[in-house]
């Protein structure tokens, strides 16, 4: 299992949002895409999950080009995304949301109980809120639900779009701890983040995106100590 | 929250139903269907409509409106797509009945599958290219489609243009039940049966996979797609089922009215049916039934005040929508109490 995007170009109308991005995610890794607003992180992720169309370039997953496969079929292949802004179903209960995560699975009846237990183990807060409507959860709980729902699909690769967005520092630390935990259970993770500090601490490798281009690719720990990166993305100058 | 607690017929009804065991439910269901079936005999009571014949009013507008509102509700209420051209499917059903009824020897029941089929076909043909659109864009395209269908029949020779088609045959008698213009009880019972069939179909679909998919699409289409829901397929299904119900209503309407003309299929009908859905409670079957009943019945009940009746009709709409913006019997809205975000967690 390996996810690779090759020379990806994506347009919104006439505007080119992604101008030739290439990213490799190897099995078992946590890879993070960091960058400022408008750098193209979310667009890259949406293109991998199929919500955006590829203008040119390839998305190779498990050795085959999936760039023409519709989004709902990519879930079957093992790509699952927790959307940005915690795109959960606000009017469904926590349980119904999680059940939706299994919508496409053929033997979902048998898997359901087993996987629910796993999710509740990862996120005990969700278990307390099983019959509560998704829209009434707190921001952090909604994020947990979005991740849990994506895991219900038994993904090989989990795509996470800004899981720290709008959360309190304590909750952010909690979410990132769980992300590492999920990775240790064997799920490969591609993580898009603005919170570079947390993302680089958790990831194995990282790509820095600027206005639709990859400007840097390195081991996450190296970037964490790179003065230029610290200056631009970690808010601490090299002189400190 | 406050309003819901003291005037909540929906939860009252639901709790009675849920507490009842199976035999009790059968009794409730059959007795209410029986009571509804007796409605045409209540013509001498306060329900009577001045000027228009009471039993005819029960068939059209009331019965046909309920049928169409239920069909539109699959599209607008269940899967959240705004369709402003629903009248097109009604017109296709009606013209199928009119043309086949006058040109072939087939009777209403034999033509019914054709009317439903053509309406569904139109639904698929319109849906395939347009259901990729969302919200306002879809509304505009469907509005255009409704007008196109009306303009085509208005300007074609096979449809006899603005003159319309007359001498459409009535349905053949079913045993002792005879269809008559001056006594439309049998028509009413047929409409009730069709309404029950549609309600049964919607309820079955709602608790199964399509219902889940529609609900997910309505709440967040992108998220639904990410969960593996083939959103376009389910949207087309919803659109086509809605079209089928509209087509069925059209066939029945033409066969009851014996005459149809393009002026009966204007944008007004689409808007009125949408009003029935919104007025009664978008997404809730019983709300839609109540809404369509009131909006279909009221204008004829108050016909004695002649021109002022439209004023009263409008006033009722405005007042009700102000006090109950979610409709008379709204669907459960669990997302209402949204906690914004966890800023201080």
C-alpha cells in the first residue's frame, strides 16, 4: 500500500490552485502537508478523496491510477477522509453518524459492533454521547466524531483535514495523541495542518506547500529544527 | 423549544403510535382510513364548500394536492433538493392520459404505468445533467424545465396547443363502484388508495438504505460522498420517484377532469405544491398531508367571500409561517440546539 500523487494540477474555474504537486505517502507513515491559508493543502486532500477533479497528473494508490474513480468508490479502495470543519451530519446522532461511516461496506452488519467498540475505546467521550445529535456536540467532540466516522470505513489511508481547527490547546493535544495512536494501529495517515508545531512533532515526513507548489520536503524532525521553517511556520525566529 | 412543548401534535401522535401494540395499531390505522373514506358523505356538514361541489373538491384540489405534495416532499424534504418545476411531471402524466386515452383504446389503469413511466423518464433525463448542480442553481434549472414542458404543449399541434385536449375518457367502473362526474366518491377513494400507497412506499424507503443516503445528502452532500454514498445516483432516484408520483397524479387528474389545457400547468402549481410542503412541515409525511389538505381545501371553503378569499388565503399563509416557521407539523429537528464550538474547553 502506497499513495503517491504525481505532478498534480487542479483548477477552480480558470484559477490554478494546485500547480504540480507531488507527494508520496508510504505504508505506516504519518505524512503532513503544512502551509499557510490558500497554499492548496485542503484542495490537495479533496482531490485525493475525489471531491475535486484532477486537471492533470496522477493519483496512484496500491499501484493503480485512481484519479478517474468517483469519490464514493475510493472509500471502497481504502481511502477515507475526515472533512475540514468537522463535516459531520448535524441532525444525526453520534451512533447514526458512525453507522454512516459503514454505508459502503458489504458486510457492515457483522463489522458494526466490533468497530464501534474500537472507536469508543479511542474516543470514550463519543460513547457517553451515543444518542446525542452530532450538531449538539462541542467542537472537539465533533472532530472526534469526524475521525471516528472515517475510521468506520476501515481505511488503509486516513486523510485528516485540519483536525486542530478552532479547538482549545488541550483538545488539540488530545486529538494529536489519538492520531498517533490510530497510526500505531496500522493506519497510514496524511495530515493537513496549519498547526505546524503539533503536526511536525507527530509526523514522520512533511511537505511544505506555498501557493500550489511543494517548496520543501523533508523528515518532520529536520523541519522542526530548520531555522527558515521555524521563522515562517512555527512563529519562533532562528535567533531564539 | 418553548413553542414545541405545548402545541406538539407530531410528538403526541408519535407517542400514541409507539405505545400501541400491533393489534392496536391495526385498529388505529383501519379506523382512520375508514373515517377518511367517509369524508365524501360529510357534504351536508360545516365542511361543505359553497359553489364548488364538495366531493369534487375532495378529489381536486385536496386529494391531488396531497399526492403531489407527498411526491415533491421526497425531492425537497427527504433529499433537500429544491425543485421549482414539479408541475412538469404532473403535466407529463396528464398529457399521457389525454393523448393515449383519446387515441388508443386503453383505459385509465392501463395508461397509468405509461404516465408514471414517462414522468420517470423525464425525471432521469432532466436529473442526469442537472443534479450535479446544487441549491439555487438546481431550483432555476427545474423552474426552466417546468416552463419548457408547458410551452411545448402550448405550441405543439399534437397537443392541440392552447385549445387543450377534450373528451378524455373516465376510468372504467370497478365492479359496483362507478365513476361519475356528478358524484365523485369513487374518485376520492381511488385517490386515498394512491396516497396510502405513496405513504407506504416513502416510509419503507425512509428507514432503509435510500432513506439514510437521502438524509446524509440533505445534511452534508460532500460528507455523504466521502462516506461512500453514490450521491448522484441517490439524488436521481429521489428525483425520479418524486416524478413518478407527480405523473400518477397527472394521469388521475386528466381522467377526472376529462379536459386539460396548458394553462392548468403553470409555475403557480409548482409554487402552490411547494407551499403545501413548507406550510405543513417539510420532510414530515403527516405534516405534508395536513398542509396540502388545508391549502387545497381552504380556498374553496371560503369561496363565498369571492375575490377576498385569495387575500384571506395569503394572510393565513403569512400568519402561520410567522408563528410556525418550520410548518404545522415539522419533522424532528435535532440539529436545532447546535453548540457553536468548544472555545474554552
